[in-house]
C-alpha cells in the first residue's frame, strides 16, 4: 500500500508512531539549473530511515530539493525529529518544508519567483513560549532578511523578520551559522549583510533583537560563535 500527499510524494503507508533516525538526498536532477550551491544538479528524491526501515519520497517534475542535506530538527516539540528541507517549485521558487514519517507536515509559502532561494538557520523554542520556531534567511544573496515562523496546530505561521542578515554566498556548498545558547536563551547566529561581522539575534516579545559579536573571517568565525567563544564585540 502507498500513501500520497498533495500529489508531491508517495511512500509506503506506516502504522503507528515512527521515529526518523537518518535522512539523505539521492537521485540528482538537472531540471532546475539554479546552481546556488555551486553546481547545477538538485535532488528529486528524499530517503530516510524510521524505526529501522528505509523509505523514499519522490517529488514530481515541478519540484526539487534545492539543498545540500536534510536536517533532523524537532519541529513539533515532542522530542522526536522531523525532516526539514528546502523544497523548490521550479515556477515559484524555494520554500521551507517539514516532513514527518507519514509525509509533509507543513511548508512556508514559496518565495514567488523562480531562482529565488532561502537558507535555513535552525529550529528551537526561541522565546520560551513552548512552541518551536524555525528560522531562515529569505534570499540570502538579495533580500538578506531573517524570518522566523512558528509551528502551531500543524501549520507554520509567521512571527517576525529583520533585514540586513545573511548566512550564504552564491557557490558555497553549505550554509553558515546556526542556533546557540550561551546562557541567555537561544540565539540565531548569522553574518551581517556585507559579511564583515558575526551577528547574534534573539526573539523577544515577538520582535528580533540583533547585536554584533565579532568579526567574520570564514567558517571558523561561525564555529567560534556557536561554541560561545564569541560573546560580544
């Protein structure tokens, strides 16, 4: 038996709760030659392991995974990870999508234009309200806007946004930054718009507050910030 959701993916039906332990992309595709990650091949299939069994989700010809690797992040807050990916509609651009073992759980709207992309930062309860927020940079090469969405009632809702931040440059094969907690709650680690500084951003009372914590040189600068070696300028 196979289960399909929104005609975007099909996978074997699974009974009961399942826990994802591993995920990967396979089956390269050249149907969307954006090349934002340094090559012109994206991915048409997502594989994952849930409770020791292997499954695959295959996208239709109108979509690709425009990403370098799937992320295992707990989005629902139940202690078990979901799969978070950049899923791109070749006519409408990138969106942030969340998959569980039984299929797609939620997705942000596509940016609205082909060859427009987003770069995830992380997922956490950023403001201590008990719900999980997901953060990403909308168009890290153009708009350079940090956006935060919250997972509530099986959907993603917008929370806050802040311009002037980025975490990826065209051709880089990975995405910089992430989330850290150095004692004052989760902080989003990115670069500023011109890549000269490392920035730490908090979500407080529905607004994003950012501060400069040091110079950006290379990926080691992000690593130092995430280790809490870089606390303030």
